[in-house]
C-alpha cells in the first residue's frame, strides 16, 4: 500500500468505527464544511457541522433498526488529485452482530486535507449495491 492509501485507510477505519458506535462527535470531525452529499434520490449542500450530526443521528437509528452494528471499509482506489484533495472509492460492508454482511454500499469521496494534516469529507456520492 502507498502512504496515501495507508492514510486514507486509517481515516476510513476511524470513520467506520464512529459510524458503528454512533459517535456523532467523531463523525462530525470527519467532515469539512461546506460539503456536498449526493445520493440516488437527492443531493444536498452541507453548510454547517450540525447538519452532519443531525443526519447521522437519524441514520444511525435506521441502521440499528436493520440490525447493523458495524461498518467495514474496503478501499478500492485512492488518488491524490491536488495538493489537498484526494479521490477515494470505497465499498462499505454493513454487518450485523454475528458478523454477517447485511448490506453493502459503494461510496466515492473527495477528501480534503486540512492544515492539521487530517483528512475530512468534502464530497460524498453514495449508492447501495
């Protein structure tokens, strides 16, 4: 793995743990605003970090209702496309308490690297597989 891929994988694993445990503070820290979220049925601009926490509080309830307790990333591609921007392609496996895959999602990210060196989500394009 390249250093870029290692850095992205560390970010994804932290983000996946935050999603799995419902850690809204860590989820929010994984985003840079303004941001853009694009899905099959909608696109929305994200202008404030409170929008991120509000969305993921509701999404966490929906995932738990489906029995999903873990989000595991599989890095498919990571490419630095600028000094601070990276394009990342991920497949997320959503697992139940027994470790069985309940659903998968294919997600494309544009990550932004802040002055502190941390990667944060600037754009997300997600679709269930």
